[in-house]
C-alpha cells in the first residue's frame, strides 16, 4: 500500500495532474473514435479500407473468387491461436497507423517477411488437400519439388488480388468510402449555420 501513496501527487499538484490526465484520456478517446479502432477486432474486409491506400487490394479482392470463401484475415493473420492472431493484428496495426499518420506509406504496398510467412501458412492450411492429393500432383511437372521449395504466389501471382500496380490500378472499382469521423450532431449544427 505504500506504493500507492507515492502515486498520489501533493495537494498543490493534484489539479494540474488531473487536468493533464483528462486531456490525455480525451485525446486517446478521440483517436480511438476517429481511427475506428474497434473495427479492427472484427473480420470485416471493409475495415481494411479505413485507410485509402488499401483500396486497390480491396477492389481486386472483390473481383476474385477468393471473396466467396476468404476475407482479409483468413489469409493475412495467423490462425494457430487467438492470442497470436490479435497480437499480430495489433503489431501490424501499430506499424500501419505510424506509417499512415506520418505519411510514410509507399505508392505500392509490398508484404513484409512476417506477413509472407503467415500468408504461406494460410495458403497451405486452406489448400492442404491439393498438396497431398497424388492424382493432382501427378499431373504437374516436378510437383514434389515445386510444392516444397516455393511460395504459393510465385506461381499464383494473380490470386487473390489480381494485378495491383498502384493506387490508381483500379480507378473504376467500387470501394466503400471511409465514413466521416464527424459526429452527426456536429454535422447538423454545421448545416444549420450555412
């Protein structure tokens, strides 16, 4: 209990400390709301286009056969346990928010090495029967060596995103626009003042 006593500021500092903590809590709450942080806990693919830079990946996924069977998290997040899934999402989310906030995002997105391992493992997890089905393997040249020494997308480059070259690679695609972070009540006030 002595430790807690050291955390309480002296009487002269209480108001400034409470004020500073309130400001930090308000900024945190505002950032949580504007960034739609709660949406990242779901598996909804529309969450990925909260950042405009992901629009080409979302648009090409919607025009591909994988959209019927897999969402973004099915391929890009580990599935070995729940803790690892959310740890991976949190780590990637922090890196993405850092890069997008500081405007460091590249014109063309390339998957990082950790993401490549996850995607490869998820390809194998979903398509394991194709890797062990002898009638299928006997039809391919050097099937055993090819299936073990490569990443799946070295042959299946167009799956599931198709060709994504830049932010403008799918200019006429229907991509859900991010919603305005302005609360409705502020929007109504602004409309009445015009």
